[in-house]
């Protein structure tokens, strides 16, 4: 029986919580505010990184756009990491080209909204959450886009008990996260914009161009106050950006988040995130995990690119996305296996099942691709014998 772990059940973007370790507070527990938030399985960015955000805001003397918690420069530093004049270390949240982050942050200070676009697992949601946390101190004004997202989720709904008892009034109105962001001058987020039906998406046009949300039932409107802007994310693999009407697309500046450019960059991202997630799940840190992380990243990159790292052997790519996010899941699962059923050291057998689960999505075609890769590449590679054996065992 092949053993495989379905990575879809472990979504790093939803399970991690990461009280960062900064020199401002070496004790990770000190980063999160006291009380119930401490216990959240996944604290919001503004809670998990409260100490970093406070240090940045305190030491930032550059000009801030209206209602921003800090200057655009400080927001970019929060995302990319750095050291403040008093020695506080800001951990990098996003690992990638600085210019991308600068363009994204600057867009939020203009009257155009920001669209983060990219293949799955390129940190679109992650970046959007951290941008909202840094700019507005609140990343929770969020609309999740699905095929069933109604207009009310973007505009407003009604409390029907109130509506029936007293008729339409501001008290009976239930504002959407976007409406709240408009009236409070905050950052709203719309996830997976292109999954929302076109007519519902178009609700955003007036909001983004006129900066107003009419409430015809009351003969009123909510005007956006300064500080309001919107970050949308869209996946260019599921359904294309073509699904955005051109009228709506013109209201956005599009920033494309790329896949990590080198294996080293991807190993860096995976090890950072695995370390943060491991701490939040109380997993012991694996001393020699880096070799296994490098191996997972190599396998994912080679299969994704359809060619081995040395460029010599052409490969077929499996149907799964094999994103950085999935590599993070595979390694985190492996660490949990090593911690609970092994000796705490991450070994090939701890990641093999996870890799198989991520690669073989289509039981027929992907399995053949995986077997070919195992025999042609993994078997022949120096120092990969253990890994080859572990993979054979789970795929047999
Ligand atoms: N360049 C990167 N820098 C830092 N973290 C990254 C990077 N790329 C991926 N990640 C990590 O990958 C995980 C998944 O990212 P996220 O969920 O934001 O992806 P996404 O682009 O929204 O994917 P999807 O299209 O599936 O929604 C996050 O935990 C994030 O930290
Ligand atoms: Mg996402």
C-alpha cells in the first residue's frame, strides 16, 4: 500500500503562528499580548509581531500618509526585515525582490488599489496580511472570495430582526469589512478576487473610483475617508486574471509575486517558516534539518521546472503545483513525525511520504512521472541513497 500524506490538509498559510524572536524581546512569549490572543492557534500578524510593529512605529520619523501607523519606508522594512537604530531586529516576513515590496507599499499610499497576482504559494495572502497589519494595524477587514460571494459581502447586509421591527435604518445595517475600512480609513483585503462572480466584482468599481458606497435604501452613502485602500489577491493558475473586467483592472496596480529565484532563496524561506511554525506547534527544533529541507526544495524545483538542477536531464512535470508553501508543509509534517515517532532528527523517511503526497496528485500519470524521476535522478545522485530507499518504501 503506498503511503502518502495529503498536503492539502496542512495549509501553512492557515496554521502558522509566529511570535517572532527579536532583540527587543528575546522571549517569544513576550511578543504576543497577554490574554486569549496568546492561545490563538494562529494569531493575526498585528498580534504575532506586535513588538516589532511598535518598535518600528516608535522609531519612524519619516512622513506618514493619513491614518497610516508608520511611513511607507517602515512598512517595507517590516516586510523585508532590518535592524533599527536602537538595535531592534525586524525579522523578514517576505523573502524576495525589494522593489516588489516598495512598489506594493507605494501603491497603497496612492488612490489606486493593489492587486497581488501570482501562482499558488507565492505568499500573496501572507504579504497582504502583513501589509494591512503594518499600514493599518488591523489585517482582519477581510472578504474571502468564492464563487458564492454575494454583493452583501462587499457592500453591506441587513440585520433582519431589526429591519422587520424598525424598518431600514443605520442600526439595522450590517457593514461589510470593505465598508468599515472605508469609514475608518483602513486597509481592506479581498482574497481570491477572480473567483468572485463578475457582477459581484463590479461592485468594487464605484468603491475604488468614486471612493463611495451608496446606500439607496436609506438615501445615504458612506464616503471613504483618507487612509482607505484595498489589497486584492488573485491566483493566475486557478482562473486567469482575464476574469477581471477591464474596468475593474484599471483601478488596480498589479504586482506579480514571483517564485523564489534560486534554490538557496527557497531553502531560506522554507527553513524560516518551518522554524516559526515548529515553535508555534511546540515541535522540538531539528538540529540537522537543513539537509532534508534542501532535498525537498531540490525535488520540488526540479519537478516544477521540468529539468534537473544541473540542466542535464529533462523531466516531466507532475500536475500538482509543488509550491514553496507545499514544501513548508512537507517539512513541518516531517518534523512532527520525527518529534513524535522518531528521535527528533529529521530524516529522509520523515519527508518521503509528504513528498509523495505532494507530487502524486493524479494517481495514474503523476505516479509514472515520480517513478521515472526516482529511478533516473534520485537513485544516481551522490549522497541520496537513504532518500532513494525511503521514497521506494513509501511508493512501493
Ligand atoms: N517569498 C516568500 N517569502 C516568505 N514566505 C513565503 C514566500 N513564498 C511563500 N512563502 C510562504 O508560503 C506560505 C503560503 O503563502 P500564501 O498562502 O500567502 O500563498 P498564496 O500565494 O496566497 O497561495 P494561494 O494562491 O494558494 O492562495 C506562507 O506561509 C508564506 O510564508
Ligand atoms: Mg492565498
